[in-house]
C-alpha cells in the first residue's frame, strides 16, 4: 500500500515538474527587480564615487567609464535606451548595504568577487568583467623599485576594500613591518598620498592607473611597483533571490564578450544585422534564434547593447586601454583565443 502511494505521488510530482519545465522553456518569468525597473523606467546602478576609467562624472554630472558603459548596455538591453540609468555613487564601505537595501539594482563598481562577499552579504556576483590584481604606487623620487623595500613605510589604503586586508596579509607573510594609514573616502585617501602623507598607495592596479594618470599633478613623478599581491576579479553583483535579474546582468556581460569574439562592433552591427548568415552573429543580433525571450527580454536585447557602447573590447579600449587616459594594456583581459583568460559561455 505504502508502495503504491509513494509511486502515485512520485508520478504526480513528475507531472507537475514536467508542466513547470514546459512553462519555463516557453518564456522566462519577469523577476521582481525587472518589474520594478520597468515601472521606474530606469536602472539604478551603483558605481564608485569617481575612479577615472571606471566611473567618473564630468562637471555636468554625465558619467563615463568601463562600469558606466556596462550599465548603459544593460539599460539598452532592458529598457531600449542606454540613457535610462541613474548612477548612485558609493564608496567602498557603502556599496554592499546599498545593494542589500534595494537602493541600487546592480552594483557595477570595481568590486572584487571573494568567497566572504559571495557567501555572507546576501548578494551574488554575475560575471567577471575585469581581471585585476593589487599593486603599489610610489613617488619616483623615493627610488623604490620593489614592495619589499617598503619596510616601516606608511601606506595609504581605503577601508572596506579587499586591499586593506591583502596589504596586511602580504607584509605579514613577508615578515616586513609597515604602517597602514586607512581612509574611508577615496578622495581623502589619494589626496593624502599625493601630499606626501604616505610613501605608497595601494589598491587594484586599474585604480592605481586612474590615480597616476588622472589625479597626479605629474604622472611621470609616480611609478607602479612590479609586485602584484592578489587576485582581484572585478564584476557586477546583484541582490540574492532574484534569479531572473541575475541572468540578465550575467548575459549582458557575457554577450558583450561574445560579440567581440564574433567580430561584431558598434560600427558594423547594423550592416551585419541586415546581411549576416552566420548563426552565431544572428543569435547575438536577434535575427536568428530568439535568446531574449529566455531572459524575459525581446530578441534585440544584445543588439541594442552593442549599438549603445560597443563590444567588450571597444568598451575596454575607450575607457581604460592603451589610448585612453589610463593607458592600461589589455593583458589577461584579452579573449581566451587571443592569449587572455576572458571566456564567455555561448549565447545560445
Ligand atoms: N576591488 C577592491 C577595491 C575596490 C575599491 O573600492 N577601490 C577604491 C580605490 S580605487 C575605490 O574604488 N574607491 C572609490 C570610492 O570609494 O568611491 C574591492 O572590491 O574591495
């Protein structure tokens, strides 16, 4: 008897599972974040308070940068308009609370994916959009050529960052004593460094490039030391509990990477849309299989993102690449088939 009941309930359960699977494969549910974004008509994007190359407002309050472009692509994909983003500047300390409380829909702010953040802050990282590492910036006149020469030096760092902890770990492991000078605000931290309060400044190398090339009076007076003391995989994060929104944030990032892999650019998107017979390109542009439907979006979601800001490589070049103010080499952030580690799962 028990046997029969359990077989019956098993079959019943199987039926329900199959039905919901069917429902899922037709179209994705619009999650609550996507619903509220559609209602507000804009995406609330949490960015840094002003790191050159990543997110910086001009005198009119127009934001630009790598993280800003990502949010614009997201707005183009979701709301058909890259300008429908409101940027919330957040310092290192404020960023996670702002995401947890719902003040921002997505955090796109040179934020490192770590186990602790992933497992204990009620958030989820969607993708890695920039592989970075922590380094040191020092004035050339000190003639320091290695971090190992920083014994007893004062080192400026911002609180609430991975950098603060890595700094302590690194010098403890090296058995070198340094004095850490911690600041809550970014501007206060780098102004202190540039005025000579510290002999070194430490953060992600991308942040150091922003400081040196944008904030220093004379960039040539400063040098980045050769030691890279950590892994800083940076990428957008969302609140936990909304898988549909997580999927959109993830696939816009991966879609822009795959667009570069396919050779699809801001400039050729329209022409390719009209003529390309390549199924990979057709999927990316929405002229082939409809990938948008599965994300709760329309078929041209990624086409609009590419039109708005270009593919991953174009975003990199414009904001942080060798010809930008930051002058950063593409390095490990090249595509996997060009010697880098950037690898997007297929948009299909
Ligand atoms: N990737 C590191 C560091 C990120 C970080 O907050 N860096 C500082 C120094 S470049 C920053 O962006 N400050 C800007 C701000 O607080 O607005 C992390 O996630 O903790």
